[in-house]
C-alpha cells in the first residue's frame, strides 16, 4: 500500500535512490537501490550499515538497528556517553546499546512499540511505554518510539550520503499486511514526523516476495509457474503475518497477484521469549529459587538473546543466562542458569508449532472480567492452528481471479498452496521451518494434493528492507510488479430508522464502500442512494472489514452477516460542523468513497441540496 503516490516515470528529476526501510518489532533495517547503477530487473541493492551505540560512548555500524529505546536515569551515564556522529546532545539511546542495557533494566526500556502502535485499546500517542514502569521513569508513546527509530535511520543515511539528502529520495516503509487503516495511517504520520517527505507504504509479505524475486537474478520465472499459489509465512518479533499470492500468466508474462491476507495475529518472537522465560522460572522454582515480576521481565530479554544464539548456531547446545539480583543474599549478586537446546526445541515446537490437523483452528477461552492493560496477544499460541484457519477461510480466494485456471477441487477443505516463502527471524530456525513444512504437507496429502515446495534463498533478517527498496525501483516502471489492491472490502454501518424500543438498539446494515481488490489511489462513487447524516452533535461512525466477501460491490447493503464474514474496525467519534444548519439536523446526502495511497479509507458525504462536503477518514483519536 502506498502513501503520497508518485510518478512511475523515470524522468531526469526522479531521485537517484530508492530507499527501503523495515520498521520491525525487534529490528529495523535500511536498504537502497542506486537507480543510476541499475537496469531492468538487475537492481543493485545495498544494505546501509547503521551507526549506533553498542556501549556507552562507543558507536558501531551494524546492518540491523534493534527496535529498542533506553531512557536512562539522569545520573546513570557520563556526559557524551549517548553521543552519535550527528548529535552529541541526546538523552536516550536507540539500537544495540538500548537493547543490551534494557535487558538488565527493563523498566527503562521501550520494546515492541510496533505492536503497541496497532493496539486500539490504548492511547497510542500517550506516554505509556515502558509499560508497568514506576512513576519516576520517563515514558514515551508508541508513536514517539516509532518516530525515534525512523529519525535515527534518516540521520544515518544523511551521514553516509551528504550529497543525496534523505528528504529528496523515494522512501518505502513496510507494514504488516494485516495492519488496519488506523495503524497504517499512524505509521505514515510517524514517518512524516521523522522527516520522510516522499513516502510509500508496502506490506511486508509483498516486500519479502519482491526481495526473493530480485535475489533470484531472473531465475524466479523457472521456480514458479502459472497456477502457483505462494503462501508467505512471516513470523517476526511481534506478529505472525500470512498472505497468499497467485501467479497468473498474461500476454506471455508471469504476474504475481496478492489474493488474501490473514488477520492481525499478535504472536511471534516476543511470545516465544516469554514462554522460554516461564520455563526457566519453573526450573529455578524447582531448585528453590523464586523470581519476582521484575526479574522475570529481565529474564525474558535474556531468553531472547539465548534463543537467537541457539537458533543461529546449531553447534551450540546451551547458552548461559544471568538474572539480576534484587536482594543482598545472593552470592555474586545475580542468579545464573542456562537454556539448553532441548528445552528450546520442546517449548517452541510443542507450544508454537504443534502437529495438528487442518480442521483444528485457534482455541479461545473464557476471559477474566478484569485484566491488566497490555498487548492483546493471540489467545492460542499455536501458529499451525492459525495457519489452518487462514487456509480454510481462504478456500475460495482465487475463485474470481481473472486468468487463474488452477482452481482447487470442489471437495477441497482448504486452499492448497503450491509454494511457500518464509520470512521473519523466527523461521531462521531450520527446525521450526521444517515443522511448518511437514505439517502443511500432511494437510495437503490428506486432501489429495502434492506437497508445497519451499522457495529458498531468502534473507530472513534483511529481506523486507531489501524488498522495499526494490519495490521503490519497480515503481519507476522497471522490474516485476506484484498486483493486488486492497486486501479487504470495507463497509460503514447504516442505522435503521425505527421507533424506540426499550432495551433495544436500532438494527444496522453494512454498506460496502470499497470492494475487495480496489486499487489504492482510486475513487468509488456510490450509486444514487441517499442517506441521512447527523450534523452539529457528537456521532460515531462504525466501520467493518472483510477478507472473504469478494463478490460485494460498491453500494452493496448487507442486513445480516456472520462474525467470520465481517470484522468490526475502530469506530470514529466526530462532531460534523453544522455550517448554518440546526444542531442535530439530519441532512440528505450521497456518499463518495476513496482508498488513499496509504490504504486508508476516506468517506465523503455530499448534501443533495447544498455545496458543503463532510469528509470522514480513519483517523487516530487522542483518546483511542
């Protein structure tokens, strides 16, 4: 999805560089294409080594910028310890040092800002991070944390390319495909606040596929064929993102088409770190050592580093863990233990990748009436059950794709992928990747279909940034373009006119404003239906999205639907200006919808008997 759409032409005024940024939950990365040194599909991609603090007063250039902010106590560090090549006056740290120092002092570390940024239950512009920090600790908002990561990358670019200012280049920032319009718009606003002027947004699974295409040096056409359905499984630090991309041949040319995306599943490396930490907590408890909540949070960060070490090097059998002490009775002032590979394999395989049937979908449980305010993690930690539900729900995803003849058999119980592309740091583990492939193969075999082949060669840490840079190059009219449009159909609630009935709210209908696959940057005048719009007093707009209703067109009015068909999105509270009309007056209007280049929805109401226009879009409310 793009924001501030730009020309596809490669005229003399076009920026020299196409920059791609992966704004990740646990890492950020920046890659770029020098368009003057590239031609056709053979784009030359470079990953920027990002200067960052690795220790107090020590700057090191690394390919990845860890997505952490550390907010030190005013007396914790010496003057100049937080200085960077572009500034000596900074009161916080971003990157490797922030992550390392925060692992031992988690109450001063901001983590998972990307997950908080898409959490509708909190004020995403409010100072709420670090979560659960005591009052004396400074807090910042998820929005501000995102701004700080993006600003750091901008400054790093300018330091390395003083002759090509960042603000003059084409920049693509990636987002999860499952981000709703509010989270998309927040990301675009954070980028704008960080000084990004020529901005495009791109879905991460598409970026991963773009990277794979570019990295193949043209050989991708031999590895996929018309009728292929590519399942992209992206398991990162905070989310599991699932997408389906179908391959169509048109006029002798292969075209990938994104046909489906999954729900926003808050399930990833963060969950696994917590699971490993609680496993170690139980082991220590059996040995007579009990940890408090603060120590458990610190242990989770230590387990993350241990997990990455074990997954990154199969020769390592165990990693030492050090838990900071809160008391004076412990020898050495800390608790020492270890995380063994056997423990990691058992917890991750059995807990997150169980071998289940395709009919086994995510389990839900009755929630407690009261809960702490935190991230809305998925209730079921089994990635394989979420994948089963996604493929089952998307069984008809290719039914309406023009030119796609390889439709699933009539008795198929789920959509049959023919190829799989992995992305995300979690799947660097060959053990976890193999478990996913064997589970999927068992489902396909039971449905009478051949196993899906793995599209190899992806760089799981840098693929998204590299693919984003290549996409910026593709938008110049070169390379291979993935087609898609919106991943959902969007609807607005229309309240029925009826007499007041005690204890009953008026029923609503859902009006389709944007059909599935509507291209970004296009408009959709609704049929000549008239509706009543309340002006001059507080009202609420309710919006819905559907990833399965592909037949609905602009103006389709639904009076009934199941929970699986439509999911309610964030509502908008507003008071539309009366502009000379009576407060509470119901104005006869016709509606006009537009999907912006950022993938957000704009709804415009035009009065039948006047010149005013009221515009409503997915905005972020300060009290969200």
